[in-house]
C-alpha cells in the first residue's frame, strides 16, 4: 500500500462522513478496512469531531454492507464522486 496523498485522505474522510457510503466502498477504492479508516479518522480529526463521527457511524446499517437491506443496490449517490 502506497502512502496516501492529501487529496486521497480528504476523500476518505468525506466518504467516511457520508451516511450511505459503506466501509466496503472505501476498502475497494483505497484498500483501507474499517479499522484503518477509524485510525485515519482519529489521526486527522479533532477529538470532538472524531467522537461525533464514531457515535454517528457506530452500528449504522448503511455503513456496513452486511447489515444493509438487499434492496439497496448501490453504495453511493451517482453525483457523489467529484472529478
């Protein structure tokens, strides 16, 4: 795994905050599993922001593909990815 560039870190943080982007999508794009994303977020967010994020995503069904409804067929909004 190569060191992440600043723009990649920014995108991972953005994806991690998004309610409907699962950790599996981050892993597919950047190779970081959920624990690596948590470590990245802890290192790049202020403490309070990190605590708010953890509270927000903990046990959220949309952040874990295995907990999602089978009717959800995509991981992101079609307009979410920026050029």
